[in-house]
C-alpha cells in the first residue's frame, strides 16, 4: 500500500539479532548449529573487501585485519566476563577448545567430569580422569562432586592439580547444571573448573567472573556466528607453561638454527599457530556485541514461553515421551529430546524433513552414555516396551516462533 508521501514502504529494516534462513524451511536444530545472525553476516561482509593477513603484513589492509582480530578478542572476552589477566584463545569450536585445555593441564592433573557430558567434554581428558555417575538432580551433582574431591584429596598427592569439567546446559535435555555451586565446591577443594558453555551461552548471559569458573569453552556456530571460530578463555598460567597446541608460525618469539632452538611465545599466540580465522573471530565478536546490547531477559522469556509450549504439547501426545535427567521442572534452555513410541527416530526425522520441511536432529547426540541412560529411564518411567534405541531433538532460539513449534507438534500428532 502506498504511504501518504506516495512511496511504497520497503521491507522492515533488519536488526542485528535477526537470523538468516530460507522461507518455508523450519529449522528446529539450533543446538547443532544455530542460524547465522544478521550481525555476523554484516560484520563479515563489511570486512571482506579488506581481507588480508593477520599479524603478518605491513600494508593497510593487513593492519586493519590485525586490528579487527584483536578487537574481536577484546569484545568476546568482555562479553564472557574474562578477568584482565586471562587469555582468550580463538579455536575452531568447543571441541578444539577443550582439547587445547586437555593438552595444557600440568602433568599429573586429575580431571573430574560427569558421565552426562557431551563427548567433547568426556573424551579429551588424560588417562586417570574420574567420571562421576549422572546425578538425579542438580543438588546431587554438587554433593557427588564434593564427595569425589574429598576422596581424591585424601587418596592422592594434594599438590597435584585437579580440574573439574562440566557443562552449563545439557545438549540432550537442555537442563541447566548448577555451575556456580560446582565452582564453589571445586575451589573449596583447591581444584579448578572449566565450563563447557556450548549450549548455555546461546541462551543466557555467561560471565566467567560471576560464575567464578577458571576456564570457559564455546562454539561460534552455536552462537549465531558461523565461519568456524570457537574460544577458550581462562587462567594464563597453565596455558603459558604448556607446549604450544599447534607448533608453527605465529606461536614463536625466537627460532634459532638448531633443530630445537625455539622460544615459544606466551599469551594467546602460543596456542594460535598458523594464520588465524579472522572472519570467524569477527563474526563471533559481532554477535557478542549485539547480544550485549540486547534485552537478554526479554529474549530468554520469549524462548521459555516457546519451550513451555513445546514441552506441554509433547506431554499431551501419548505416543511421544520426553527425555530428562533431572525433574520436569528443572530450569532448562530451549532444547527438548524425545522419542516417538514404536517409531524409528531416524525415520521420524526423515519424515519431518520430507513431509513437513522441519529440521530436527536424531541419534544419540554425541553424548552416548547419557542418551542411552535416558532412553532406559524413559522406558522405565512410562512402562513402554516400544521405545526406539535412539532419540529426536528439537531446539530453538532467536527467531523461533510458536507457529514453528505448532507445526512440529501437529506433525508428531500424525505419527500416533
Ligand atoms: C554441550 C556441548 N559441548 C560441546 C559440544 C561440541 O561443540 P563443537 O561441535 O562445536 O565442537 C557440543 C556440540 O553439540 C555440545 O552440545
């Protein structure tokens, strides 16, 4: 319709936290990789004409790229509440960040995790690590950690380091873990703690200082910033003392003629050997800046309303069973896993895609020990013998709508 001035109204201006997508395709798989935020796409598009080397060139383009990369480091560090003396290392993703930390822990470190972790936070840790059973509620996690650390300190050399590695929110159930309480327990026993914030950070502010965690790992691609950057941020001492994660250019301060005549850099450069991922870092920083300026409480409230709609809808379908570790009212982020009784989960996912243009995830979600346990628990809770051996997962975030949730529920209803 023409406006009063006679010009047709243009499309609504895009906002930094709008997400890109394809009309008609319903993406309910944010927990795997979230869609790209406008802020990330714009930041990359703006920088691309200037694209050149980072830390390696004297030209104007290269200097601008170096500045953009280091500004990104500052922005991302500020966003996650990094302490002034922490290092922030750009990595490929959370898996890469946790593997880096696993290589940096001092010799003799015992790492304590729970069996409910994603494989990225189960598999990198050195031999001798302790894997605690999945607790039945968040308070149980705190008690189990306190007991394990007490025992560990009694049985082993108290001078040896201990690192607790926990997730902030489960990638299977979305349930939140009591990170601040676990950090308190860890520190009371002289241990450090690393937070796998891959699933927490996209949904709620995560502040290293406020939670009092020593290290934090995240993935840009789950935080609306594709282009392949992740982050490890935390205490400098272990990182500066460790062998470089990737030996090569950029990680050194001096290389002499003899084979092993190398002085490694300290600081983030030590573990960022090779040409860094400038666009990934800039995209991630752009999303962090946009989120920092947004009303996160309002975003979380609308996500929670959608999540409630989805969970209530699932609960109303007698043939669909939700998976959960803790009680049904445990705080959680926008992730729900479930099974359709009597139906193979891969087949259901394929039908949702083919017949309804809905994208969800199926399988055991790279958390095999937890997913298998929850499938067994669901069978016990419901008394059903026809639950499949793998599950489905729907996950939401910025840009998700009640119409999309309702389309999923309607599609699931047809499978009864
Ligand atoms: C809780 C959690 N930790 C770690 C990861 C690993 O993330 P990435 O694949 O980006 O390395 C994931 C991925 O799904 C996750 O959900």
